């Protein structure tokens, strides 16, 4: 069993419009934009990162706003819901706040003893706010949401799968322990890591369609390891088990490896180092356009292709 994974690192999804995406996460949800860079494989597309004050692993939602990409179809084989942790007793505020902002899909409920508020993102993304203890985390308040209601970071994520057994076995190998089951949803929890420590696996009926990725879809979900040495241990363990894992890729703010799971979800293992302050001081995170070194000679051309983003 792998012992190096520390919970979630980030979740990366796809969006249509960069400004709509930025406004939703910075003003509606009150997160901080901690990095404005580009898709390393398509530099005419932004890669936007949102999180807490410093972009702590376990707090960061990231997006590729692809413009005219078709909308994704929800179904089996995807991360169906990304879950954010908010203070206990704050869901009434969030229900009223999101409704006032015109957010759709609002639905209150309870899962595994935790109160939750489901809602849609601007591209039909599946989200939920879950009442949770802070567990050492602080909400970013620069977006106008108070620290008594603000988002701490992730609580976890819920996978929507047609067949769950192989994914459950993989999660166990990665260090997650099966906790409990409610209906068609089983919770897995990892101990000794960060506060973004739950994965819920929902078994969909055989009639459920296979998800088609597009705007509003999660592209991949990333799990955290402390450093590159831990990442290499995880990579070797996965390959020894038969998974096809990419070489280590430098993403400037972390190193990454990727592999496809039996249920169809793309997993990433990302390092907690070096962090988002490697090229910007904490006070100015996410303000300037940061480019990978190979694209820096083409900055003028790239900036001309990217739409301006409001603060």
C-alpha cells in the first residue's frame, strides 16, 4: 500500500469564458486567484488557479477556459461533484448568497452526517459546500466573504462510476480506507494528510450514460505528495501494479504524473513543492501573467491572443 499520498492537491476543470469563470470563483465563491498562467500544451488558453491565500495544496480549483468548446455531458466515468469545506452553520448564508447571485441547482441535504448545499457552476459544473471544521485552515477573505462563512478549501470529491470495485481497490492501494456507505455512495478517507481527505464513490445504474468531457467537466483530479522523492515512490508502486504512468512533468508550481483509472477518471499525483510563490510574492499572487520559460520569448503574441481578465 502507498503511504505517501496526503489527500487532494487540486482539481482541474474546463470552462467556456475566462472572465465568467474568474468572476464566479473570486466574487461568488470568494476564493483568491493565486495564479494566472497558460495551458502548457495550448498557450493560447489560460490556466487559472483559485484557492486560499497562498494556494495551499487541498484548496486549489483550476480551470482551462477553452472558449468555444462544447458543453460536457454528465454521466459515468467522471468526477461528478467537487466539494468545498465551509464553517459549520454557514449554509444558510451560502444559500441566500448564491441565490442572490443567480446560481442554479441549489439543493440542501445531508451525507455521512454532514450538511451540504449542492449547486451548479457557470458551465454546469457539479459543486457542493459541506459544513466542516476548519482543521487548521483559514478562509481567504479578500473576495468579500467573511472568515465566519468563507471556503476553507476542499472537503473532497465524489466520483460517478458505473463499476466501482476496481476504483475502490485502487483507492485502498493509494492509502484510502473505506469508511461507510449510504445508499449507492461509499466514502473513503485517508488519514495523516491534509484536510481534503475524502473521496466518495457513487455507483450509477447501468443505464447511466458515459460522461463526455467539455466545459463544466473535471479534466483531472490531483492527489498531493510532499516532494519529488515521494512522487517517485508512488510512480514506481503504481507501475509495479500495472498502471501506465507518465514521466514526471514540471508544471512550474508542482511536479506532476498522470494515469487513467479503471473507472475512467484521470488521476494526477502532484508535489506540494515548490508552490505558487516561486515567481510571485504572496501579496501579488495571481496578478501578472506568468508563462513557462519556453513560452516567454513569445509573450507578446500570447498576450495578444488571450482576453483581458478583470481583477
